[in-house]
C-alpha cells in the first residue's frame, strides 16, 4: 500500500486527484496539509483523515510514501525539492516550475533521491492524441507543417450563480500562479504540440487581460519548432462553449479533432473524402495510475521529464515575449 499525503487544496484539480487516489486500491490517503489552515482542516474532515499544519512534520513522517502536490505554482520548487530530499514519491499538478533553471534544480534533486516524479499532463494518454501521433509516425500527413490547438472555458466570466466566475479568485494572483490562462489551461495545447512537433525553438505570444488587469485571461502563442512546424496555440478563461480543438496539417493530409470527433483526409487514402476512424488506440493509464505503477512495479511512465521541461520552456519564453513585445529565441533561456 502506498500511503500518501495531500499537499494543499489550492488548485481546482486537488479534489479530482484526491478522488483518483481513492479509486486506486494500492493508494491510501493518510494526511492533509495546506498553507491555508482552515481550508486544510475542512478538507481533512471531508476525507476523514488528519490535518497537519506543519509541512516538515508531514515530509519527515516515515509512514508517508508519497505526496500529491496541488499547491500554488510558485511553491512547487521548494516543496518538490523538500519532498524528494525526504525520500517521498511525488505527483504534481502542472506546471513543474516557472523557469528552466528551477526545473533543472528539481530534477537534479529527484534523480539524486531516486524517487518517482510524475507531472499531470493527462491529454498525453488520450486516444485522440495517440491517433494523431500514429498518423504522423505512419506518414499519413506527409511532412508536418502546422499544428493548431485550443483549450478554453468560461471560468472567469460572471454569471448569476458565480458573480466572479467559477474559477477561484486566487487563480488571478500573479505572485501565486506565475501567470494566468496560458500557464494553467494553456499548458494542454503547449504539451500536446510539443509532443507532436518536437523541440520548441522560438515563441511569440499575446497575453491579454479581459476582466483581470495584470494577468492574462486569454492568450495565444505562436511556437516555432526545430522541425519547421508552426504551432498556433490558444487558450481562454473567457469563452463559453468553446470546444477542444486539435488540428494537425501536413503536405499530404489533414487531421481535425473537435471534442470527441476525429476526422482525417490524406492523398494516401483510397478516398478523397473525410474519413472518421473508429479504431482509435486504447488510452494509456492516467498519470496517477502510471505514477503508482512506477513506484510498485518499476513501470516506465510515458509522461517524461522532457515533457515537463519543454512545457516550462515555452511558458517562460511566452512571458518574456509579452514583456519585451518580441519573438523569443528559446535557446537563450537554456544558457
């Protein structure tokens, strides 16, 4: 049995991860810690486990095998490093950290300690991503030229039920989040495009504030890849009814994914009409399942440190692009 502590209910996915952990028979939630004492105590009562106010006490507890981290993003570096130093396996919400330098520090400590680290990038296990990867690998699209991906919702839009929107207001606190829509929701288009297109080379972004001055609640990033592919990546907290869209274009074909509908056209196929494939690959285990399998069985996770690094690289470049109002060569950030 893997005994875990939940570290903070700050992120909106904290409850989701707690539920996932409860559904895995090899995992037992033992403790809750939160930087907000009242929130932590209430969550502990909800889950029927103890609340511990001191993080060091949690991490030094020999009965705790791992931690699930959903703290403010700016706290990731310190908490993950301390967890690794105490020999705790780590499952963390995106993003790993705000800079490549911080990611390198984290990964160095994780490697030194020998613990399992998993960052939650759930769309990399979905059938539509796996099919897109298959289409590229099989050459059905010819030479890949462009990827467009959009993930958006209306979490920042006021309604009668939620006068300030349904996202918690602390999601707009720059000093805690490190950014707005792009760094959080925009992570999904970024890591999907990174996987399909390769190594990001440069980024140009527009981070726009609609309702929350000083932080983006919608954004667009143009990412250039070493492969020559151009990524057009969009996200928003202010779009009602916006479907998930992943579009993959090549010299010999086009793949369009909208919500659960997948269609493709290729000159390599017998028909010149759109096909709607029914034989999508089986989804891979969810990130938390992969984390548990890695701890117990030595399973090699399909979500890797390279995914985490490239995600942070694009996010860091995006912030710099907005600040300087120019295209950012990402190789400069690695130096």
